[in-house]
């Protein structure tokens, strides 16, 4: 099982340019049928709060993700701004199957209040999961990473791997890497963290998209530039560690 972490410099409020860049990067990575491809948070508009510019792209973004999944026969995870069930703008992580069908729609439970996100993006309220080649995966978005109770809830629901997509600023890169490792260790889960690189009007981003083992070891690191990182995922490693060191059985329910 392979995962491809698509780390790139997202053009500000320019969906056409971003879709072209994603297409080129994914084609260059040459994923095999059945692989998992992961794009960053708000992958087609960048982390803009101008919903008059971001929200109208939702339908095209969803169609693009479905076509990309279908074209490569892969499962795709990607971040967009889209309406929630009440029609409010929300920060979402969408998952599409190799057939182009929607597998999961996760709405970011913890919008970034300090940065003003909660004023424009309505929070979600539900953990979701999807199956990738028999592995149970839970998607999360950026600031969610600072709230371990969300990840524990996902584990209680059967999650074995987390996919965290982000626009995580360079000045807090140490937090990004530390928290990804913590979520892996405490939940005995693989964590895939996909961050953007480059700049936008408010921040600089170093990337550092990584795959973290259930022991908290970084087993693959995209570094700081634009790059598609390909890594192997071994479900047996997760399940063996949980069997040999069954700490999760002592969770308070």
C-alpha cells in the first residue's frame, strides 16, 4: 500500500492554476491503481477567508477530485471550501474512491479561531472514517491536530490511520511535527500529515509533509520544497503493535 503526499505552493485564490499544478505533480508521481493520494488543506484556493471567491469553486473542485481519482484509479483526499449541510461555508476534507465516488466528507471541527477562521467557516461536529484497502482511516484538518480528544474519538470508532491536511505556518513547524508524532504514539496509529509549502499574503509555509509510524518515528519526510512524497503503509505494523502492546484496551469509554 502506497500513499503520495502532494506538497506544493498553493496559488492564492487561483483554482485554475492550482488544479493544473496538482495534475502535473500527480502525473509525475505516477501512482499505481489503488494508491492513496493526499492534497493539502484548501488545495485550490489557499487559506483565504474571502468566501465570495472560495465558495463558488466548490462544485468544480469536487468534480476535479472525482476525475483525478477516477483517472488514476486511486483514492484521493483533498481540502476545499464548500457548503455544509446548512449551506454555510466550511473547511472540508473530501475523499473520493478509485471509481470517482464520494467516500467521505469531513468538515473541520476546529476552525482556527485565533486567525479568524471561525468567523467565516462554520465548524463541523462529526468524526468520519473511510476504508482504504481494508485499512480504516480518519481525515482531519490542520488546527484539529491540537485537540487529541478528536483523534481518540476516531480510534474508538476503529481508526487505524489518520490523514491530516494542513496550511501550517513555518513559525510553528516544530509544533506540527511534534503533534503528529504525539497523535501517532498515543493512538498507536499511522499518521500522514500533508502541509503546503511556499507563501500566501499572511504566512510562509515550510511543508514538512511526513508519514509517522505508530511508534512516533518519522518514516518519510517531504522536506521544505514542492515535492510529491511517496511512502509505503503497512497495516500489519499497526495491528501487530496494538496486539503486542494493547494500551488502547485501557481507554476509558
